[in-house]
């Protein structure tokens, strides 16, 4: 197992390097430079002050030197300071990660809890009414803009029925609540965002586990199990499901970039102070250090997701470990 | 029976795919004829009819400036159509070039190009798109270019996989023996045989691009008001969420129906173009 993990980690190194290179290039395509952006508001900034700012960002040096400098600071997770409020970028990102991760973990759990049973059921009862209905749901799930779904749910549960809060992660009067009420308040705020962010994933994963299950059901060992006269439930859960689960695990890792990226929209809609919302506001403010920081961290999170998927896959399927 | 007829027959076997194709054609017609079928000018402000609910005069109601929602949705379909096709066109071109080169030459070239694909895939797409938009001015052209440049990776992988198997085939050897140049071998001999998965990916790609465009315009990073796009109409839906449900419901429904139709067409195109499935159901 260890050699496999080591090898996987080594593959990540050139990828990380490439990610930093692309991030750096993208931001430096910007017409003008951070100094222009920062000083364009006040035309009276003296040439001397501009020079100082350039020095501060190292913009007077050649591009490759700038890149190496940036890379060196990156190794220490030093992304520089935000243009907006002068705070350290890494601090701004780190304080946003927990809420984004919480929502993503909840929605991944929801996706798995709903999608896998749906997938199995439609596979074992292929062409049944349930299978047809779930197929229709899958297509609608793929085609629904999540932010629109968010709006509809906000109108339904928030505006019309007044059941659920539609923005933020806590109520205004949260400081007057006891610990239990506070937790309930927090959970109530999370229901809509988690539901919305899980929606597309449920469609995708149920489709995926359906086809994975259909594949397994056709195998010889399932026929053998049936011929032995084993009960249906044993065949489905003992023999088929375990093998169908393996490809499903990889989806977990692969869905990370979609979930993180999708956060931009629904965190903005629900006013959730997560990474996505920070990224959105940084984009609007052209806060390049923060944009670069989040791009790199988002890519690292994606790679970590892939890594976890690969490792868990290797854990359940010994063949992966030995194959070169 | 000709190949096209087989594919056509298989495609039309599925009722849903026919519906999808009809809706797609209908939407294209609507966007081409927008100036003639839209009941009102989509940007004319009417201060006496602000946020009026759907009625006989304004079938789908009006927005916060009294503009007719139906007309704005009809004109907005042009944005979706343009962005969908242009962005996918760009993505396919990049994807074909990179995939063909990687698959044809193999070895180091392949390794480097595919690493590049891996790197591009490691970015959450939406982050990458937003980063690029942050340095350019948001407009429909920016959006088309950015979506195209960030969504070619799947096509590249598909084309590469096709090339890897096709280049070993006899007809390639034969062409090579006749002294056909590499460039001609790639573009005239192998590529035409590698295109069917690209068609499928393109159809799904249009659906994806329309979704991304609407999201970006919703965030104010895409098509800028007063020009209507389904995404930016939904922004006014959100701003008036407590009073005007129609501003949220209808534009989103338009997106859903459009994207759903392209997905349906893509799905049946995939089945129809997959020779492994041929004959299986031809009892």
C-alpha cells in the first residue's frame, strides 16, 4: 500500500507545479498590473508612490524572477496581502474553509445516502416504473441550473411558507439562544444550501451507481449465486453491491471540483461566508492576490480529493495496487 | 442500408430524443425570429407597469422596470444559442488539435499534453472561469471565449483515445506507405473516423455552456443589462424574490427546457453512434 501512495504523491508534484504556473500566467495576462488597479481610483498618486508599490509587489523584476519569488512564498503559504483590506490572503481563506467544507461534507453525505439506494433499486428493477421515474429525475437533475433551484426553494420555503431562513448561516438573535437552539438554528440555515448543492450530484451519482450495478449484475458470479438459490437480498447486497461500489468511490473524489466551484453561485445566493463567496467578491474587486490564493488552494483541494479517491479505491481493490 | 440511415433510424427510435430534437429546432427558430415574434421591445421601459404579474397584456408579467418578460426571454434565447455554439466550437477546435497531436505522435508529446490536460482538470472550472473574467471586461464575447478555453479537456481525451486505436489500423499504414504527410494523415484520414464521440460531446457541451453562461450572467459577470439573457433576468428575480415569483420561475424554466433538450439529443446520439449497441435491439 505504501509504495502505491508514495507513487501517487509523486505524481502530484508536477501537477502542483503546473497549477501554479497556469495561475501565475492567468493573472499576469491582466491588462495593466496590480499597481494600476490599486491606484486608478486616485489619480493624484505620485510617480514615486507607484514606484514604491511596484517594488513592494516585485513588479520591477523580470517575469520569471517574479514567478520564482511567488513560488517561494507559496511554499510557506504566503499569498501576500489582499488589495481590498490589506489582510493576509491566507488568513482570509483559512477562515472561510470550515463552512465550505462543512456544506460540502453534508451534501456529499446526502448524495450518497439518496443516490446509491436509488441507483441500486433502478438497476435491480430495470425498466420498472421506478426506474423510468428516476431516469427522468436524473435528466432533470443534470439540466437544472442550481441557482434557479435555489431561488425557487427560497420562494417556496422562505417567502411563501416562512419555514426556513433564506440567507446567512445564523439568525440575528443567535447570541440570545442556548447552545441547543443555536445548533438547531445553524442546521436550519444549512438545509437549503446543502440540498441545493447536493441536487446535481444526486442525479449524477444515482445514474452512475445504476450503470455500475447493471454491469455487475451481468457477471458470471451473480449467475452462480442465483443458481445456488441464494435469496435476492443476499445477492444484491453481498455479491453485487460490494463490487458495484468500487467505481462509485472514485466519483467521490472527482466530484470535489464541481462542489467547490459550484459554491461560488450558491454561497453568493444564500449569503454564506465561504470560499466561493470570497472568490466571487474578490473577482468583483479584482483582488488578484486573493484570486491567486483561492485558485491554488481550490486546485490543491481537488487534487487531494482525487488522491483520497485513488487510495480508497486501492484499499477496496487490491488489483489497483499491483498494477503499474 | 447506408450508415447515416442506420444512425438516423436508431436515433428516431427513442421517443424522448425526437421530442428533444424538436424542442432544439423550435428554440433555434425562436431565437432567429426573435424580432418578429417578441410581442414587445425587450428593453423598452414602462414605469406604469412595473412588476405586474402575468396577465393578458403581458403573458409572463413584467420586470422591475416594466419590461415585458416574455419578450426578454425570447431575446435571451439568442444569447444562449450564440454562447452555446461558439463556446463549444472553440472547445472542440482546441480539443481536437491537442487530442489529435497527443494520440498521433504518442510518447513524450502525448505525456506532456496529457499532463497539461490533468492540470487544467485540477482547477475547479468555475474558479478558473471567474479568474479569467476578473481580468477581462465581462461581455458575451468574453464568456464565449472563456467557456471555450476552459472546457476542451474532455474532447481532447476522447479524440486522443480514438487516435490511439485508429493509427494502428491498416488504412493508416496504407496511406503512409503511399507517402501521405503526417498533417494530411491526421486531418484527412484519421480525424474523420474519430469524430462521432466528438459530436456527442459537443451536444452535451452546448448544454453545459448554456448552464455556465446563465450562472455567470446571474452573478453579473456575463451579459450586461439592459441586454437580456436568461441568467441576468434571474438576477432581477432574486432582487425581487419577495414580490415577483414570475421573474424567477420563467427564465429558469427556459434554461431547464433548453438544457434538457440538448442533453436528451446528446444521450440518444451517443446510443445511435455506438456500433456496439447496433443489432442488439434489431430483432
